[in-house]
């Protein structure tokens, strides 16, 4: 079975839409990587309150992936089961719109088990198509307050009937297995565009640029902890600027850093396109994360492929790829250690081997590498 002889239908619980432009963009990148080796269509259903009881269908081709997005208005009958029935029905409508009545994909690639695990299972049941599942969700981790709860039965049921489970880190695989989510596991990391994210020019100016990219959701990202560390750091040195890229609610923190007197040290860029994120990183010195829990956020390989070292809390699967040669790991929630290691990184961030950091990222997270991993898994599933 050769490249582009496999037809893959991606579906996902999260995917960028006109309502949430950055939601699940890492899944979109996985589809683009797979499209280097297979024919990929992406089908996604999202609710749009502005449509009321109507629906809207959008189709576009981007980076060899043909995306089909169906927007549904909220039903007149406000009943959860009726809403979910429309959601399922829309997926079958979209499937027919893509493939007609006689064609079908070779394999379904579902992303994030709930709720599209059900869709993948129904396609498997009614159309005899095998399905694989990529998992990104932190809900399996003990630190995440959003536990599956009663939904855990469905997690286990749909996972067990999949042909392959592909969490983005080994740590996530272990957490899933600890919840008795059984299946055949293969770890496939997040992907980064190594042609867009590239090292910038050598930096000689005294001011060091610390880059942070996240949702700013404090329960996970601990943005408040970073602000407190920066407050204490200002008493010791003045040779840095903290640049924040986020589509999250920055206003909630404004009063806090104004009260701390660190406003002049923070540049908030707001929501940025992928191209704009790459441009900002190319003029940065290192990436800073201080999360309470994570899997392996895309921003880390994006920074690494730009040659930037990483200072991060040691949570999730981050330690699987960040070590002494490309960064520093610290204990989550330990602000004293963060302050100490911020000083260490500010003193040494330009001494890291940028080419070595990038080379590691290329070998582990490039479109070509991840796309080939998916292709090999597709072949194994279809030939078994």
C-alpha cells in the first residue's frame, strides 16, 4: 500500500471554526501532516447560535486537507438528547455529502474521544470502516478538575473498539491506562511546521525576551504564578521583557500586574495567527511555561524548532522532550524555584546550541515525521 492510496476521514471533538478560530488547531496540523502521505478529508460539526434552527455548510481546501464544516443552529426544542441527535445526524449528512452513497474512506481518524468517539463507532458499525483515535485531552490527568465522571464508560467503550489509540505523550498513555481505557497504544506527538517556525537572527541586545503562549486559564496555566515571580525578579534585575500571546481573557490579570507594578515589563500581543506567533518567537530568547498540568503543548515544539530553550514546570509529557540540552524543568507551583531558574535562564539562554535544539525538534515533530508515523499506523490497521 503506497502513499496517497489511503483515504482518511478526520473527525474531531475540537477543530478551528469561525466561532473558535484556534480551538483544536493542533488537530488541524495533524491532518495536514497525514495529508503528506494520504488523501485527507476533515468533517466537523459545530453549533452556531446565530443560525437559530438552520444549518450552514462550508468547504475549503487548505494545505492538501479538504475541510467540511457543518454549522447547526440551536434547536427550537431545548432538550439535550434532541440536540445530540441533530449533531449525529449532521455527521451522517456530511459523510454522504463527501462520499455519496457508494464510496467511503478506508479509515476514520477520530480526535479527542468524547463526543466524536461515538461518531467513529457509528461509522464503524454502519459502514464497516476501521477507526483510530488521537487523544490530546488532559481530563485523564489527576490534576485536571474536569474528570470524565459518568462519561468514563463511553471513553472505555469507544477506545476498546478502536484499532489504535494514539495519545500525544507516553505520560498521557499511562494516565489513560490507569483509568482502564484499554486499547492498542502508539504515541504520536504534536506536530510543528518547520518551514514556518525557523530560528531568527542572533540576538545581541541586552534585553532578553521571554515568550509565553497559552490560553491564560489560571487553573491550568498558572499565569498568576508567573506574574508573582516576575514581581520578585524585578527587584533583582531589569534586563528582560515578558511577551504574552493569547486569545484568553487578559483583562482579568490587568489589575493584578498593575498592582504589582510590573506593567512596563509585559507586552500583551493578544490573539495572533500562526505566522505571527512564529515571527514573535524568532525574536525571542526562551519560552516560559509554568503550568499545573499539561500533556505536551504545541508551543513547546514550535519554540524548539525556532531554536529557543524552554523553561517549564515538569508536568505531563514535557520531560519526554525537554532536558538539559534544550531547557530547564522545575517543580509545578514552586514560585521560589521559578524565580531562581528565571535568573539562570536569563544568564544562559543565548549559550544553548540553537541548531541542536532545532535539529531535535525536526527529528521528532516535523510534518514529514508525524505524517509518516500516521501512514505506517494506517497501513498496519488496514493490513491486519
